[in-house]
C-alpha cells in the first residue's frame, strides 16, 4: 500500500503563549514546537497497515524549515521518507488544504492520513478539505480501521454525536484519526538514528490564497477577584441583582 501521513508542527500545550508585535500572530521566539498529538494516531495507523500489507509510508508537512523536525520525528517512529512543502506564509485551513492537495494529487496514494485536528487552531477542517479537493471519499474522527485482504477498501468506525458510525470506503481515500484509534509507538534509539539518513524531498508550495484574514489577536482578560456579599440569606437579593445587572446571566 502507498500510504501518506500529513503532519503538522504546533506549540506545546505547556508553552506560555504570547501575542506577537504585529498583534495578529503568535510570538514563536520562545515557544517549544512539537508534532501535533493527533497526528501521532495517524502515523501509527499508517505504520500498522504497512506492517500488515506491506508498502511505503511517506510523511508530508507544509511550512518553514522547522517543519523538517516533525518529519524527522515521524520517520523515527517508522516509515520510509518525507516531503517538505516549503512555505513561510501563514495561511488558513483552506490555503493549507490547497497546498497539500496540490502536492498529493499525483502521488498515487491509497490512503492519506491526517490527525482529526491541529491543537493550535482546532479547525478540524484540513483533512476533509483535501479529500474534497482531490475528489476522494473520506471518514473523519476515526477510532477503528479494518482493511480487507486485497486492500481495496477499508471499514472505519467513527465518532458521531451520541454514538459511533461505521462506514466503508473504497481506495484511494482520506482518513482523519481520533484519539483512541491506537496507542502510538515511541521512537526507538534505532529508529531515531535511522531517521537521520531517510530522505526528505523539498518542494515549493503551490500558490494558494487564504479565504480568511486574522485582523487581531489578544489574550483573554485577566480574571477579577471575587466578592463576598454576605454570609447568610440577607445577601441573596444583592446576589440576584448583580447576576442580573452585571453578569447578565439571569
């Protein structure tokens, strides 16, 4: 099978985020960047299919030079090669999907994997957009995958509100992975050393204009201190008044 996994680089959730001087972007100078956690489930799914059916796993990431780091980490988990789509522009979900779709359209992929979302913007849109742009069937938030012996189709179990849904996809297709699909493996020392010599092809990004624009970014206002209105039932009328006039929740 010819398997592709699109991986992204995101700020560590433990990083203290600061707004950049332009007021529109995150200041990345002191941010620890990591492989998007949901992408690890996609990586493991692709590696398990390779172990079962044979084939090749390729990792694809679009962004600046630092995105090679997440490709190398992915290769340390397993897989064969990487593709770095070089772009320094900060696009939206649409332009990112267009760039990835352009790079993958002639790849001959059997399955293209994504994490269900990136933990920075949480759009949960890029994977299904790529499927639409390539005219491929897709399944999102997938928690179970079964492939037939001839590897001509896959049966996916996906989360829906209030339950789970089972869908059958013919190949080629796009799958976005949800937590619970598998238990991602850790890179071994042997894998880390081998990843250093695995090839990463660098290509230019296809032109893609974003459809949205960030006009401002700010941190939430600091929480104000609480007030004690009283210690008995005499405080209830004042509490009701404040909830109505200040908090406006009743």
